[in-house]
């Protein structure tokens, strides 16, 4: 975009108060205003108006793009599915106004706890999704634990009352060698979220916790256990 | 050759570590099973460094590679060293056969599926390591045999293999063969250690197929290119292998 500033725009005939120059300046200002408005509107189409986080549409687009990037760069891509615990109760007990305030509150807390490259979205209702580019499963699980504790430790105060909120987290990773779709990626993370719900809420679940998959490296404790009988008896 | 389609026991023999006796045991187990009158196929799954042909003294004219790459009839590649003992040979010294890609594994699956119905027992000898082809052959098998010695590196590698297969491929039933043991007690103890750790950390219960003693006839058999169950049927190793074959004959078909 052309970056000439006003100083450059002057009347070629040196007339002060030239009407043509004045018109150009006015048009430039209008253009700036329109550009800002355009940015605002396009942000709106990918933002959730209540929380100011990205919306589902942006999530879909970003996830596709980041998975493509992972296939190109080889860096793992992590995904966290989050659901607020017992949120229906908040709405029932305190009303929808407070419910909405709670959703905004959660968005504010978590936005401060992530990197600028991370993409935090409101998936819908009381569900959130965090996309973590160039992040291993281990790192993502740690990030989820940070989000979990930051929410659990900072209650929302509404009308003098402390409302303690917690959330459950499901974490999954996409590696360059994986071939599943964006849809499947979301489903997998959602499966771990369900596991977190089933196992008591306010917790993080991923492949690392499930016996059906996970790290295959032989751990030091397994090595010790394999050879324990060979140690000389004391 | 029987025309009807059978449901064979497909037993893979893997170990993680190399040189622990997979190929020797595969070949001799195959002979022992064939001696009982079963139709037996050995698939040389060490597809880049084949040596089943060496141990059985035959020359392969067509290999798995020809079948994969040129679409040859797989049954024509099978060499019958006995009327009821066939071998599907592999190529040797072909680096691109070390680890086949997903598409080639699908093809290999189709090829093997088209011929296993002729046999009662299909033994899959595999390469050392935990490469994609080793893992794939283990997923193709109905029964996963793991060959292990009392050597700590062999124990660790066998456990690593079991861990990957159970965690990533959902395999749960493993049959351990303790090879080159000094005494049966040594075999049982090593098995117990592995089984205990597998139960504790992986939640699975490997089964003990048995042990084979350290025996010079095994080495001699390699040098003479004659399986010891034939060349030295009264040796301790041969008796042990015949006993293993008996247990394999009691496997349920599925
Ligand atoms: N029970 C045994 N007693 C003595 N030597 C053995 C025994 N089992 C295997 N060997 C020897 O170990 C070497 C490797 O055996 P091999 O069957 O080729 O192993 P792998 O196929 O696992 O690499 C061979 O020289 C073989 O003779
Ligand atoms: Mg071998």
C-alpha cells in the first residue's frame, strides 16, 4: 500500500488552500476510516461477539491451514478441546447474564495465558478450542494444565458473590506423518475431553493417559523392573 | 496341494534385537510342523537380508520383491523344499526392501492373503529392529511370537517391541520363546521378569511358549545348511523345538 504522507501532497502550482489537494486529503481520510471498518467487520465474521475469541468458522479455516503447515514443516500441531464443567448450573442458579459474564471471564483469563501464535476459539456454547502450532503433545498437555489451574484459581466475582469455574480438557496432536482429517482431529481431541469429563472433570486427558496408545519408549522404571531380580540380594 | 481354503495359524517371529535365533527357530519349527503332516509355509520377512534360503539350502529364483514389483504369481515364487513345506523367499541385499511403504504393505497383505489359505501354518520370519515392515508383519500374524535370550539387550528390545505392538497396534497376545538358555530355570525366570513388567506397565499377559537350550547343533545346522530337527533329531535343541511345535499345534485358529 502507498505510504505517502500528507506532506507530499501539495499543489503543483503552489496555490495555498488548493481545493483539489483538500479533496484528496478528505478522500484519503475516508479511505483510512473504511479500511478500519473493513478490518473490524472481517474480524467480526471470524470472532465470537460475546467473548471476542475466534469463532468456529475461524477455527475450521485455521485448523486446515495449520495441519497443512505441519505436513510441510514437520512440526507437530496440538489441539485442546475444552468444556466448562457444570455450566448449565451457572445459568440455572445465577441466570444467563451471569452465564455470559462467565464466558467472557474465561476468555479473558485464557487469552492472557497463551502465546500470540496460539489460536483460542469459542467452539460453541461453553466449549472452547485452542490450536497450538509447533507444539508437541507433552507441551500441549502442560499448557492445558496451566489453563486449567488458572481458571480454577481465579473465581469470577458477580454481585459480590464468588463463582468458582472449572473446565475439562482433551488434548491431541497431529504429526507430519498422520493422515487423518481436520474433522477427525477434532473428534479425537473431543474423545479425550469426554474421558476427562467421565473421570471427574477439572482435569486434562490425552493419549498419554490412555492405555490404548501413547508413548512407546521403554521408560527407566520399566528397565529397572525388567532386571530387578538380577540385582544381587542384600 | 490341497485346493480348499484353510484358516491357517499365522505366527510371526520377531525379537527387536538381531542374532537371537529367529531364523533358526522359524526354519526348524516349520520342519517340525511339516513332519507332523501339516501344510507349512515360511515367509522370509527379512525382506532385504534374507537367509531362510541359506538355512534350508535352496536358491530362490523368484522373491517377494518380484511378486511385489512385477506382479508375479506368488504361488509360483513359493519353493517347496518338501512336499508340504513351502518357502516364500525374499531378496537379499536390496536396501529399498528394508522398510516398505504403506501402499506396498497393502499389496503385500493382498499377496499373502491370496496364498495362506493353502496352508495350516504360516511362519513369518522377520528382520531385526522395529521397522515398519517388522511391525506390519506382526499385525498380519494371528499369533505374535517373540524370540528372546537372557541377554539384557535382548530382553529390553523384546519388551520394547511388545510395548509398541500393544500400545500402537492393539496386539495383546504374545508368545515368548526363550532361546539359547543354559537351563530351563533361566528361561522361566527371564520369561517371568518380562511377563511381570508387561502386566504391570502394559496390562497384558504374554504367554510362555517354551525355551530352547544353547546347543552347538544350531550352529552346525547353519554351517551344514540342514535344519537340526532333521540333521540332529535327538539333540536337546531339536527336542525343544518339537515341543514348541506341539504347543503351536494347540493354538486356536481364528
Ligand atoms: N539355541 C542356540 N544355540 C546355539 N546357537 C544358536 C542358538 N540359536 C541361534 N544360535 C546362533 O545364533 C546365530 C543367529 O541366529 P539366527 O537364527 O540367524 O538369528 P536371527 O534370525 O534372530 O538374526 C546363528 O549363528 C545361530 O546358529
Ligand atoms: Mg534372521
